[in-house]
C-alpha cells in the first residue's frame, strides 16, 4: 500500500464490519493475521479506536492504528457514522434521567475561556472555542454536501435559516423538539454540524449537548449554540459541555456563516 493510499485513522473514529469483514471473521480467515482478526472482533460500530486501545492488552496503539488502516483499505471495515444500517443505539439518548454534568476539570478549563468568549460575543456576535476550532477542513460525511441540523422552535427563524443554508449550498434538516431531534439524528447521513437553540419547549439545549457529547457515535459532531443566552455563565456552561461555538440572537447572516465555516475548517 503506497503512502497516497494510506487511510488516516484517528482516535475518535468508529468502525464497523462490512459484509466482507463479517464473513472473514465468521470463518476465521487464514488470509488475515491474528491481530487483524482480533481487531475485527473489537470493531463493533459503537466503540472508538481510542476506546478499543484502552480496553485491549493484546495490541499496542500503533498496531491497532496500522491494522485498522489495512482493514479499511481491504474493505473489511467501514466508518460507522456514515451508514444508516448500523442501527445507532438511541435508547438512552432522551432517557428520563438527567445527562451527566460536565466534569469539574472541564468546567475549570472553560472558566478562563468563557471570559474571552463573552467579550467576543459582545463585539462580533459569535465565538468559536479555541479548544475545538477545526485545524483543517472537515470533509462532508456524505462526501458531497454538508448537512446541517437546525434545532430551533421558532417557525419564522426556522424558515429563515433553511433559506440561508440552502442558498449557501448546505443541506438543512429542521427540528423543534426532542422527538424531532431524535428523528433527525436517525436520518442518514449524520449531520456535519448542529445549530442548537437552548430554550426548547420540552428539553433544554444544554441537555441535548450533554447527550450528544456522551454518545459514542455522535460526540464528534460540531455543535454551535444558537441562542439569546449570552451571559458568562451560559457561555461557560456551553464550553464546559463541549460546544464548539456560540452565536447570539439576533444574529447577522455573515456571523452565522463565519461560525459554521470555522468549526468545519473552511476558509
């Protein structure tokens, strides 16, 4: 395999078996190495490469990365987040119990940045977290167009956002309550970015953020809070909970597009 053909494997990648990989595993293929077969067992479509690395004592992190590259190149595995048939487990996503609060460490890290974030919001109307700003371009999950999940319960604002995003060649997907959010997340492909209001009729946007960040196959989706709440405590809660950015209402068209492009690494 040449360097041009190498597939970059990241810690937050989640893979599942293709039909080919499943067949090889069932028959204990002699064409694959023992380490490759062992990794096929662990690639369940729910656990990230980093999580698998922590669990197994058989393979080193470098062996896992290299073996996953070979398996992906041979089409034995595929990215789990791209396929609807992987049946992502949503059983606990909107369970009655409250989502876990951000850790004390996350809150402390967000405390200082919230000062800068609040200042930026007052000056420009948007802020993208230093810790979560994309360093390079993130490719669309479907390989063609960026899909945007807009979580907003105001019908007029929904229509305006849908029109703006469509004009900018994004593919909008709308949700106004918890059931619609769940339905939108079940659709394929997964959204490339979530624009998330805080004040929703039957759930708090910060709770939605917490559940996204705790879900193994949804946690890496960039989330921008789109809200009228712009006090320091709100910004700190969003950053501690893993929000990539913050945009205040009412917002300017260019401000929104700048925030989206920033979290996607677009210039």
